[in-house]
C-alpha cells in the first residue's frame, strides 16, 4: 500500500511538471521571437480591432522595427488591416485602410499590393507610426517569415 501511494505521488509530481513545460508550438514561437529580437525587431503582445465583431479586439504579436530619429520629418501614420473585402480607397483585395490622423501612405494600390503580398499569410495588420513600422501576426510561420517581415518593414520604413 505504501508503494502504491509513493507511485501515485511520483506520477502527480511528474504530471504537474510536464504540464508546465512549453508545447512544441510555444517553443517555435519563442525561437521566432528570439530571432526577431536579435535582428533588431521589437516583439510585443498586442491587440488590434476585430473587423468581424465591431468593438471587439484580437490578440496577436506585434513585430516592430523602430524608426531612427527623423529630424523633424513628419512621418505619415497609417494602418492596413486584413479583411475579406477590398477597401474602395486602397483597391487591394483582402486589405482595408484604417485612416489615422487623416494621412495615407500608399498613393498607388498596385505598389501596396506588391508590398502586402510579400508578408506571410497570417499577417493580420501592418501599421506605421512616428515611432515604428509594425506587423501584427499569429506567428504560424517559420524563420524565413521573420526574415521576410524584417526586409519588408525596412522597405516600408525607407519608402
């Protein structure tokens, strides 16, 4: 009987310790985040508005490329959100434009489509502010996706 109690206690302790270990998906996400931070991106848990349910928010991860000081240059602020319908103003299927402070970065829908097509399919939004250029995504990708995000954010920041 004592042996049975000891075995049950050991199983309970081992089961509890295995329960707190990260899953393979969580380990992959941690590696993506570490890699992004080594390359100069900031990684932060964020929320964006849910277009399917107005007033609700969706949790996702923001990968941000900080802007260097712009020496007084006024940086346009904008946000593009993935959606099932095309925005009449943007004319890029699958994306809509959220006006921020009345400014808009893309004057040509074809240029926007080329840039947005480079992002992984689970990117939910792209944003530009005075402090950073950001991508909001679900991290369902691989290391190559982090490299692609960095390359495209650098292109957006420069252009």
